[in-house]
C-alpha cells in the first residue's frame, strides 16, 4: 500500500469484452457487468475467460472527476490476476479531485490586517493547515478539494489585544472561490475617572473684639474694677510726677 494515496469508496466500474479483438473500445464491445467492491477502494471480477477486456469507470467517487477512458487488458493464462491502473504503476486507479479556492479577508477596528493566524480544516480531518494574514489582510488558498471546511482564528501575538471572533464553516465547490471574512474588535482602553477637586473650605471669620462693658450706676462689681484702674492711674501719674 502507498501511504500517500487515499482509498476512495463509492466508484463503479464496468467490464466490457473486446468483441472484435481490435483492442480499441467501441460500440460493438459487449458489457459483461460491473466489478464488485470487495473492500474500500478495491474492485474485482473473477472467472474471466482468456481474451481481451476493457475496464471503464461508470461512477467516480464523491468529489472526484470521472475518468472517461476505457483501459484494455488481456487474460492469457489460467489463474492470472491483472491489476488495472490508469497512470503511474503502483498507484492504482487514481481519480482527480474536484477543487476550488478559499479567500479569507481580515480586518480590525483599528485597521490592522496583518499577522493574524487562521486554521483551515476539512470536515473529514484529512486537511488541516494554518495561514497568516499578509499586509492587505487577504489570504487566498487555491486547489482545495471540494467539501466543507472550518476556518478558525488562532490566538497569537498579533491578536492578543483583540476580541477573537467565532469560527466559520464554508463549502468549497468545484472551480469556485468561497469567501469568508473576519473582523476583530479591539476594546478601547478605559480612562480612569479624575477625582473631583475637593472644595476649598471657607476662611474662618475673625471674631470681633468683645465690647468693653460700660459701668452702670449701682453696679458694685464694675465700680470696684474701675476704681482699681483709676487708683492705679493715679498712682502711676503720681510716680511720673516725681
């Protein structure tokens, strides 16, 4: 077995007898029947008589092109086993896959498009590759086999400051280009709120000087004070006179 070849189930092959013996497939060649698929990708028919035959593909495996050619072989000895191939020896009967393209478009809220990574994976898991967006943000993948694929953005250094969008599923069709777009939102940095300026406290008012009490007639207490002051003044004046 060749590890680089993928067996394809579902093909149908017809066997024709080379009725006129000219080794060229034509309308006069008789259909004997269809080969039996005994295992995935293996087809056979036993009990053939010694003569010339043609093998012709009637139905190709899903997603692959039909080979329109008829392949001649001969049975010449009893018990002979013939392997029919349509190309390089040892590769068996190879069908060319239908292929299409995939276009991934990248953009972001701040305009950056390059450096973002995307994983592209086929539904059956036989294909899985990672691609990085160039400066213009457009990734074009050509020659993908037809079928469904998932496209997922992979977090890397370029995308670490962005919100990663959900993945997408696309279907690749023969000779067509499927398109998918991804947009990354970059959260705005929150600016810390400026604390309110504290109010300047009011300047305390200067207390007014208490007014001096005015002595009143009959107020013994105030009279006593003023008598003392007067006496001191007299004494003081007396000192000044000497």
